[in-house]
């Protein structure tokens, strides 16, 4: 990567880390700290933990589309301001209801699509995968860092301290975007980086994509349920809130080691089989919470198994979506996927909070295990994804093609005749041709000659 790309990658990764820290630090804390509020209830706890997911799910695609019209940076600034405002409301909340409102407003800063699109706009196609990988790693890192630091900060400064720190970190993101990331040029097409409404209906019926969307909804539903239940169980065995990091630390490190082993084992398995195996780990972890007598070693074992399965699913589902999405529709497919992901977090809070107040924690865990079994049935129908590359070609003057269907079909067929081309999408509005091609045998020069 050149210096400009390196600076952009680091700046955008930091924006992700600081923002996601704010979302996640409160998750392992809320179930315990919320007891102090006068209107405490398990339902409001669940909504406060997962409420951000509702606005994230609703606004993810519209915010991405707005960034196409208004520009990436203005939409990112707006989203960060929403997030900071929600953090301040939560920091000053004197009731669970106002805390939940703050969390929901935090979710209105749904800038994931715009950030990814900005990263695509300011990097060369040959280096884009590296930049996306850096940002992707930062998301996982922020989640683990939040689980360890959240309980410590809450123990020192209270839950309000987490939200104050979150607001400050969010404000720090503004100069990072302004000065750390160059303004994008509009010379090359980047329509594959953002969702397009016209594509959503087709993607919703894709037999593999809907299974992956349902799976990510389930996985994030379960992780939210986990953090509604686990902190309470730790408190019951005499771990104070500021000591919870002592339990989460071995869980996270050992689960990552198991993830490495799983990745090696699952290389030789079908995707559906590897997903079923991972979901089995999550179900087994939840089942251990049902034991009549719990101790910290059992909770560590349960959490380790749960996170080992969660980590594998979280790492591989986006890769599958990216591989399966049709040519020119990866941005739309990832936008839908992210919406299901965040909606799963909201549903997890809603379901876990409602059922805990109605049925109690044990039966709530039984319902969660049933949901895992349903997810296993869904992923059993997944097909293997072909290993294909994506190529985007710019049409310098779309007017030379015209809009006649016969002309477009003729050009499309010409691309299909190029060796190694598997899928073609010609987008005259974006002045681009999107291709999915075989890793070996594809002749790029022949494809470029068709539009030279």
C-alpha cells in the first residue's frame, strides 16, 4: 500500500475501534449495573443491551445510499454526531427508559456501509482487500477489548463513566476522518461497495444468502442473550462487576486457540458441516449454564465453548456472503447481511429480556438452545461457494453502448465468451462492468478490449 492508503486504513480502522468500543463496552456491564435504576426490569435490560441493533438495522442501507448522494464524509460526520448524542443521553440517564433511548440513538449512527465505501473509494483495487482486512480485524479486536475493559471501567467510574468515555472517543473520530482520510476521487466505479435498493428483492430470495442472513441474525441474537444471562451468573458466584474481566480473559484467549484448531479441521469439511459444528459448540456452552450448581470453572468452560463457535461463525459468514453475492451486488448483499446482524442483536435483547421476566433465566436458555437447533437445520442447506475473483471495469463513455436491450445483451454475451468469466453485470448508471471470474485462466486484457 502507498502512504495515502496506509493512512486511510489506519484512520478508518481507528474510527471503527473507537465507535465499536462504545457500543460493546456496556454489554457485559448492563445486566448488573442497571439494577440501580428505579424502573429496572429484565425487558428494559434486554432492550438497552440490544436496542442499538434496531436503528442500526433500519438505517444501515439508507445511510449507505445517502453517502452516494451527499458524499461519504458528510454522512460519516452525521452518524458520529448521532452516536455521540446517544452516548451523552445514556451518560445522563436517571432511568432505564432514558438509557434505552440513548442506546437506540447510538444505533442511529449506522455508518458501517459509508466507512467501507470510503475505504473502497480511496484505495486502488489491487490494495482494497488489504484495507478491508485491516478494518475487519479492528472490528474483532474492539469487541474483545470492550469485553475486558468494560467491567473494569464500570467498577471504577460506574456505567455512566463508560458512556462519557464513549462520547469523548466518538468526538475524537471526527478529526480522524477529516484529516486522516483523503477525499475520494470519482474516477473509478465503486457501486459494488454500497447497497442498492433495486437489488434487494433478488438477493432476499437467493437460497444461500437468506440462509446466511438467518444464521447471522441467530448468532447475534444468541450473543446478546449470553450477556443478559452471564453477568448475573457471575455475580451469583460472588464475582463483583470489576472482577468479571478475570473470567472473560481466559474465555476469549482459549476460544481463539480453539478457533485456530477449528479453522484447520473445517478446511476438510463442507461449509454446512463446519457451521453445524460451530453451532453445536454454542449450544453446548449454553447447556452448561443449565447445571444445578455453577462454579467459575464451569462458567469459563461454557463461555469458551460458546465463543469458540461464535468466533468461527462470525469470521466465516461474511466471507461466504462476499463469495456468493452475484457480480456487482456484493455491496447490497453485505448491506442486507449487516442489517440482519444488527436486528439479531435487537431481537436477542427483546427475547431474552421478555422471557427472563416471564419464564425465568433457565427456561430462557432452553429457548436459546432450541433456536440454535433451528439454525443448524437452516445452515444444513448451504451450498459450497465457488472460489471466484471479482473484477470491475470502467466504461469511459456509457453512451456508446446505448440503452437498447439488444445492444446490452450483445455486450454481455461478449463478456461471457471471454475465458474464465462466470457472471456479468453491466451498470450504465455507474459506468461499470462487474465480473465474477475464475481465479486462473481469466484473460483480463481480452475483457478490457471489449470496452476499449
